[in-house]
C-alpha cells in the first residue's frame, strides 16, 4: 500500500515542478519584481511609485548642491540662506531650466512632487517649532510698551495699504487658473497679512550678525518683531480657517476651538511638561533622548490637531515651540538637537519648491509689472514709514528710527511660508504668487545693506556718547575747561601710569589654568603669614632663607574683566544665545570659574560672554577694552593650535595656525591700551615627563597608571620672572608690569638691562621713532635714514628710566628683585644665553615666566644675530610679527618657560 502511493506522490511533484518552470519565462507576468537594480537594466532616474526614494535622492541632491553653490557668493553680501534657496528653486523651475527640453519631466516629474512636498511639509512643521522656540515671550513682557507701539503701528500702516492694493489684485487676477472662488474679504485679509508680517528668524540673524541686539535699536526691533510675529500668525490662522470653512459659522467654531486649544496647552499641558522636565533634570542638564522624543511627539500631535480642525498643521508646531521653557537654556538645547537636519535638508526642499512654483514667464504684461512695482513699494515703504514713525514716538532720533523701519521691512522665511499657504489654499494663483515672491526677495535682500548704511558702527558710538552728554551733535566734547584733554593724550597718560588698575583678559577654556595663575599674582595677600620668597642668587651668596615676615605694599585696587568669546554661526541656537546672552552668561562654565576664582583670591572680577562671528573677535575684544577703559589687554595663546577652545591631542603646531595668529596681530594693532600676549608652557603647574608606554588595563577597565599619579597641593608655590630690558616704550611697560607682579610674596624677578654700542643704538632708536611716526614697522632701508641726534636724547631717557626704577625699588622688593646691566654688541645671543642660565638656576619648584617688550622696531637688528632654523619654522608670519624675534628664539630654545610679550600703547 505504502509502496504504491510513493510513485503517485512522485508523479504529482514532478508535474508541479514542470508547470512552475514552464511558467517562469521572461515574458511571464507572475515574475517577481527585479531586485538587481541597474544591474538588471533598471533606470533609477525614472519615477517609480513603488520606489520613490530614488528620484527623491536625485532631487534632494540637486537642490542641496545648487543652493549651497548659490549661497557662497550671496553670503559675501551678508544675505540669508533663504535668498539662495528660493533663487535656486526659481532657476530649477519653469522660469529658467524648465525651458530645457525634458528637464522638468526627468528631474521633477509631476507624479513625484507630492512625495517631495510631504517631506518638505514635515520639515516646515519642525521649522515652525524652532521659530516658536526662538520667540521668547519674556522679552515681550519686559518691553511691552515699545513692542506694542512699534509693533502695532508697524503693522497697521502696511495692513491698511495692503487692503487697498488687494482690491486691484483681486479684480485683475481672480480669474487666473489654479484659484478657487472666494469673497473679497478673505482675499483682502490674506494680502494685508502678507504685507504686514515681518520675518522674525531672519531679523534675529541680521541683528546678531551686525551686533545690534544689545543696542537700543536692536532691543526695540526684537520686541516689536516678537509681537509682530505672534499677531501675524494669529491673523494668518484666521484667514486659513475662513478659507477652509464652508460658512461663517463654521469659521467661528474653528477659531473658538483654536483659542481653546491654545489655552489648554498653556494652562494644562505646559505645567505637566515642566514637571516632567524638572523631574528628569532636563532643564538643568539638557534634554535626554526620551525628552527629545516626547517633545517631537507633542509637535506632531499638535500639528495633527490644528490640521484636522481646519487650521494649517504648522500652527500646531509653532504653539508647542511657544510653550517650551527658556529657563536653564532648555529652548537652546532642544534647538541644538533638531536644527541641523531642518536647516540643511528640510528647509532647502521647501523653499526650492517655492521657487519651482514661481514662473517669472507669467509676468508678461505691463499691468502685471505695474502690480509688481506696486506690491514691492507698498510692502517696503509702508513698513519703513510705519516703523520709523513708531520709533520716533518712542524718543529715538531720525536715523535710528529709519534703521528700525528698514529692519521691520524684512520679509524672508515667514513671508514665503505665508505665500505657500496661500498657494496651497488656492487663494493665490501662480501669477500672483510670483509677484509676491519677487517682493519678498527684494525686501529681504535690501535689509542688510540699508541697515549697514543707516546705522554704521561709528554712528552707534557717536549717538551713545551724545546721549550720555559727552559730546554735542557735531562731535565736540562737552567737558570742563580745566579737565579737558585730548583722547590720545588720555590714552598716553594711561599708558604712562605706574600701575595697572584695569585688565581685560580674553577667556578661553584651554588656557584657563595659566591665565588664572597669572592673574592671581595681582591679588592682595589673603593670609598675613604668607611666606615671602628670596631671590635665588641672594640665597646663594647671603645664606638667606624664605621669610615668614609679612611683606605688604600699598597696592592699588585692581579690576579684572573677563571676556569669553563664542563663535556666531548660522544656527538658530547660536542666535538664541545672543538674544538670551545675560542669562547664558550666568550659566557659562568658563565665566563662572573665573568669578569663583576672583572670590577665592580676593579679586574684583567681572565676566561676560559675547557671541560674535569669528572674524570679529579682535574688533570685539578691542571695543570691550575701550568700553571698560582697560589699562592692559591680556591675550592667552591657544593651546589647541586653533581658534577652538578645546585642546586636541595631535602634533599640530599651535604657533602655525593662521586664524589665531591673525586674531592676535589684529588685536595688537588696534589695541587702545597696553597689550600682553601670554604663552603658557606649564606656568600654573609643574610639568611631568610623559609615561614611556601605556600600561594594559585591568578587568575593571582602570589602568594602574591612573592610580599612580595624584595632583598634590604645593604649599606657597613660587614664580620666577626674567625680563631683558633693551630700551623702548614696550620695555618700559614690561618693567612696570614685572614690578607690579613682584608685589606678590611668592614672586622673584631678574631684570637685566642690555646696553648696545652707540652706533647700533642710533639705528635702533631712529627706527623706533620712525615707527611711531608712521604707525607701521620700519624696514632696514628706513633705519639708515634717521638722524643721529635721536640717540643722545632717547637713549638717555630709557637708560635714565631703568636707573630710576632700580634706585627707587621699595625695600619690601629688595630681597626678591635684582637688577643687572650688561654691555653687549650681540644682543640676541647674549639675551638667549642669560635667559637660559637664569631659568635653569631658578628654583625647580617655581613657574618660570619670561617677560619681553615687543620691540618691533628692533627686529631687524636682533634678527641679525638669530640662527633662524628650527625655531623660525615654529611660527607663521603673523605669529612672528605679533610675538617678535626674541619670543621666536625663546620658544625654540627654552620650550618649558612661559612667555609674556608686552606691547605698549604708545
């Protein structure tokens, strides 16, 4: 029985296999979808509804590359990226490349546009969420009066004129294809909102880049921009609700539900969200991944709700951004998690789609171009006039008022979003959409150049001095006759003063230990039993030991200002830091460390964070020094080898970074006071030799070497300073600085005067005088044309200064500071040898600091004795010019010694 069934089963299986093989022919319709891709001959550039990702990648790649290429030249004109994105879309669309036969059907086929639109709209929801995060309602509350007046009048005039021009647009273009029949009231409301709205995100970036956020103009514009933005979105939501509703009663219900939803979010959702954030520590420590997921779910859910009730989904994302807290920098931190993907991928797709929907070919008649000009004039002049009058009513001068009006006329991102909503709702035809896109591009493009022309930096300084009563309107100083002095004379007097009263130091994370150690020498002794050090040569010959005798001098109170500079990028979070700079300064770890150090060392210190473009670092530092009337700027050299504050472990030469060297040199050339460049080579700690080889890790993943070395507290660690004095204004400033540092009981100093033969000194002093006259370093040919009479006066002046300082040394410093005089015809070799010998002879537990006058006029003579070679290769051209020949030689010969290069203001 079983044996007879086996052939039957075999026969059936054979028939099934035979039929299956026979049906699997190349022409069979039952064949599986080819999976080999281009290897099987498929064309990925042809749109396939089952695999839309291929054409999407091609479209996104073309858009991103095109927009980035366009943005590069436009960024040189300080234009926002949205200009490049829209222009890129216009060029890729029917206005330009669409005329190429087959281009649109191949790259942007009509069937693929819904997929591209879907991705772009998701990005738009996230972008409106970021816009809501940028809007700080606390700023609106604290400046409510100016926000209401400037915001209301700045919207009222363009809103009214927008209603007027809407009548002509409605009657001229309402029959265009692609529109739906709507009543004039809804059309008028939409056009008026499009005319009155201001692009708050772009406005923030322009104010930040031009460094206007902290000025009266910036405060007023930002306050009015917040109110303008909120009111504009409310009016737009009303307009969309009216369009989507079938009747007026339905529109009223939509509006009431929307208001109730906002109240629900404000008084029910936000308190619960705040409780979760505090419970998870996300406000103090930044959002966790779970909190980021929760926030994005809230955004999507809110967008879904506002969409299904008849309002656009983007309003849901916007209100979630509004209710997110700004306390503890939460809004900034959540923005950092989302912004790059939105700004780099989603937004270019959205605004490129705007360009694809723009057809300049439809502007093909005189009446159409007349409306283009009319729309541009109404949008620009109405906004400028409204903002200007409102600012004038708040007490600003006319030029400031015009600047505010020009800034409020910026349209940018928000205007294009409004226009796309109108196009999708079929309020606008493609022709009217193109008219308004042209208007948005022109008004956005004109904002930065107009603001720069109306409110330049020199005018900001003048108007602030005029408001303080320091000058009259013509720029003449208003001071008493007996106290009137020339500004240059005041700066000279400050440079010639005996003691430093105010220091501005550039704070960097990588150089904080060395800067704090150096600045601590300016503090008053806290412990009356501090040990007073004795110079190592006096201990050797006199048998002196360290003394516990209190060693106090009459110390002038010193104030130290710390400035932490952070780079301003085109990220939204960077702009938000500027808008919330006061609160961000309170949280900044570098500034807080500096403040705590000042309290511990009995030093009056003040710290501030400024977010500026990297190219403006030098200007910002110099301006701050002028604002605080600093006697000296202290600039630490980078330890990372770059402008970045974070030290990196590689072989990068930190003196060959062109960006940082240029920053230091620019600060030196513009400095309004004495400047000191600090090169830290272990000044704050005793360097240890590197371990010969890394040890293997134990099963606990802690190496044995980690447990071998501990940072031991050194009691009363000392410092030794060496100063070579050649004779110049820079040397005079350096010797005063050394004597002020030597007031600290833990400091010893060696000050050596190097006298040069008379023939050499003539050339040196003449070159220095020539440099002071020309304001630039002097070359060798110039030095041969100076008068020989300069030596007798000036050389005696510098030698007499050295003798006077030496003879008037306070008794309290006599045991720790020594003076020497050496006559040499080869100053470079002699100075190098003396410095090396002195550093090696000083106490091994002390931090060595070599203080040099910059002496730029003497570079040619000093470099004649240098050997160049390896030490010369360490520094790039700007570093050599900033630090000088002596510093270049020391860095190559004595790498373990820290360096302080002093340049006098004179």
